[in-house]
C-alpha cells in the first residue's frame, strides 16, 4: 500500500569504523533542519537542500575528521540517498522528473533529476578555486556520487557560470533541493500509477 503524502518520512542510520551517521527526513515538510556534520561549509550546503526542497531534514554525523572530511561527506550522501529512497517508496504518483536553474549573483547552475531507479551522475563543475576556507570542493562530487548510488536516481549537475567558488557550490545545492522537490511532488493525474511505461522504477 502506498504511503499517504503526509507520511513520506524516513529515518536511517549507518555506523562504520569511519563514520556514524543518522538522517531523518520528511519529504512533505516546510524546510526545517538541524544539521551537524562537524564540517561547517558542508552543513551550510546541506541546509540549502532542506530550505529550497521544503524537506524537513535532521542530519547528525560523526566522522574521522582528524584525517579529513572525505568519509564524512561521502557517507552523508550515502545515508541521505537511502533515506530519500525509503521516503519515496515505490514512486507511485510522483512527478518523477525535476529540474531547476538557480542563480546567485554571477553564478548559475542547472540540476536535473530523474527518479529512474538507475543510479547515474553527470557532474560538470569547474570550480574557480579548489577550496572554500578549509573545505575541499572535490568532496562535493563524492557526496553526490554516494547519494545517487543509494537513492537510485539519475542526476545531472552543471555549473554554467561563476567566478566565486562559494557561489558556484551554493547554486548547485539550491538547485538540487528545488529539483528534488519537483520530482518528488505527487502528480494528481498520476495518482496510484508508476510514472514509467515499464510499470516499475
């Protein structure tokens, strides 16, 4: 039986020798969030997903930051993907596809998502510098790869313009939240139907 739209929630935890992560989300929320990964810039980016996706999102992550942030960032992507897949369920009645263009001053990014059931990432971003503060921007690709692998979505991310790395990253995460919001929104014309000619996703 399909979950009602008001009940599209999930709680997922994952413990390894490198990280301990818990994610609680409500796809039909208001964008409230409590996020603590120990990596302030990453927390700022994750907040954009909640706010612009209207997803209530709680993330608590403890990782081996004494080494670097790699395991924490990647594993948050994994657990967020698992939680999203659980909350969406069998995908009956959802819009399935979503896209968004988001600007921030000189920067502009486009994100397109398909709840296809097939993990795939196309990530075309050339940051104008390697780091924002002490955060290694290469890790954002690892976050999105972990996410798509476990959410089983196809995700295209393109930064189209930008000469400020913070702006480039922030437009990506805002657009990602908006695209998720569109794709996961119930389509009243698809009520009870799987949005695929194959009959499953």
